[in-house]
């Protein structure tokens, strides 16, 4: 399974939190990361987004075909993200568009065995894969992309 974790792009401050919209810079960040994803993401990837406006605007830079998943809203636990994604083997490839600190904690949980406060930059992407090597279950870090490096 491929699990791609995409943090929403830069959003304006404000209340309510779920209604915050992307800034002009955020739209540019989302477009840059979406262009990279279009070139590299496996075909048929299932796309999940938090119900926050900023994640919806981020994912729309990539596609209009996505599922809004309330259990991955701001403050979600890493296990909720993994359950929504069907980790490790329910789907061949899933992209989750979500929030910090949750996405960093998901990456840490999968790579280090416990949730830790790892940072995922705005519109940043972590791509992890799960595989079996004989009896050995492995998580492989395929890519970490910072939108500032894309454009």
C-alpha cells in the first residue's frame, strides 16, 4: 500500500477554524504540490480530505474526485487517519489531505513506532509504502516533498 500524507497549504487566520481559506500563497503551494502529484502519484489513488475548507481548497488543486472524512479533521488522532486510509492493506494507494500535528504524528508512528511531533510543512507531502519481505513487515519512506522546492 502507498500512503501519501499531504498537509493543507497556507491558510489565513480566523474563526471558525474549519472555515479558514487558503491565502494566495497557499493556492500557489497547492498547485505546485498537485503538479508533482499528477506526475508521480499512482493511478487510481483514493483521495481523502478533512472537512476543513483549507483542505478542500488544497485537494481541489489536484482533483474534484475526493471523499470528505470527518474523522481526519483538525485534532484527529494518528490511528483515526490510518483507519480512514485502510492502512496497511485495504487499498493499493491512498492520499490523505489533512493537518498538523496529526500528519507528522502518523509519519512518526509508522516510521519510528510511536507518534511524535514531527513537522510536515504547509503543502508538504510524505509518501510511505507498506510491504512484506518474507515474514518481515516494512514501512518504506519513498519521498518527502516541500512545496517551496517545487516552484
